[in-house]
C-alpha cells in the first residue's frame, strides 16, 4: 500500500505540474480561439465582406489557434511536436494532391468572394453557362436560367473563364438591325425610327439613341438602332421596339425586303451547236435477233458491214 502511494506521489510530482500546465494552455487556447474568431468577424463585417467569406475566415482562425494550443500542450509533456507537424504536413500534401480539383474550386471560390466579380442576383455568362446568381459557395456557384433550371458551376471553371456580368451597370444598350429596300427613302425611315423611339418613355434621353446606316447588304439597306434603357427594362423595350418598328414601317410604306437573288441566263453557242450535231447523227442500223424482233448493231458490226458493201 505504501509503494502504491509512493508511486502516485512520484507521478503527481513528475507530471502533475505538466498536466495542470497543459490544461491551462488548452483553456487559454480555447479562449484565444474564440476571441480571434470574434475579432476576425468584426473586422470583415466592417469591411462589408461577403457572409460566406466571413464564416470561412472565422472558422479557419478558430481552428488554427486551437491547433497551436494543442501542439503547445503536447510539448508540455515532452512530446516532440516537430515530427507530429511533419506527419500532418505529409498527410496534408497527400490529401491536397488527391483533391487538387476540389482545392482549385475552393481557391477560386475564395477569390470570387474576395474580388466579387458578381453578386447574388446578378445575371452572368461564363463557363459556357448563363443565368441569375442564386448562391455563391466555396466550391460551386448556383445559377438559375431564364426558364428556371438550376445549374451548379464549379468555381474553378467559372473563375478561369471570361465572366460577363450583365447586371453590373444600371443601364444597357439595345442593338437592333433592321433592313429596308433599296427603293425606300432612307431619311423617311430614319425619321420614323426616331419617332417610335421618342414615344417610348422607357428609352433614356441621355445618352442619345443612335440611328445610322450600317451596311449596304445584298438585298437591303441595313439600319442600326441603339437606344439606352435601364437594365430591368432591357427585354421589354427590345421586344416592343421590334414590333412597333415593323408596324410603323408598314404604315408609312417602307419596305422590309425578303432575301432575293437575280439570276441571268447566258446562252452558250458552242453547247447549242454540239446538241444540234448530235441530233443530226443517223440512227445505227438494226439486225434480226434470234428470239425475234430487231436489235441495234454494235460499232464493230457496223464497220464490217460497211466494208462488205465496199
């Protein structure tokens, strides 16, 4: 009994202080991790960062401080943490190599959240897809197409491609091309287009809409029409202008021509003489067939027959 008490006393004397020190380190580490998390959150909220990157940053800060505290507590017991860190580094390298595609998406997601080339609610085009941004996650971006189809685009593919943000600015320009006949009055067509644009209150007065001749095409004189509108009115104005311009042109007798091609037939004298010569050639003679009736003589038979006649 005395021996056991002596062993317990030796253990407490040897490791008691280390255990208490390790516990204190863990408690302070836990407290420091919480303080670090709150500090990072407050700093990012003041800078108006995206909620997703705020959550990610505070969690990374918390676990980094906690990991440092655990390693310090292990070192208190005399455990060589250098080898432990080396093992963690090797494991991290192996995991990173195996998940390199996912890590690329993760890195791209962080860059999207930091650089903010688009935000939730924007209509974007990129990586061969187009739609309204519904969610920006660390690995994927969720889009909704105009016909309400959900598309999940990997962030690595999206950020590595050209991104077109249609909703980035408050105004957009409508580009329309309409053709009139070569016999139509260009100035009259110009005035009709201006009047149609003037009557639509959704078309912005500044900048001024552009109306100009853009091309002398095969079948028509093409006019380009470029009014400016608010981004939320883009499609409604585009559709309405297309209909109203057609109705205005019909009412003013301005022709919108169909594609047409003029074909000229040029007589070929040599070809005609060849056909005439073929028509004057005599028909080859006939010979009786064994089965009855007559058949055409072959060219050899014709030459032989001519020789006999001579």
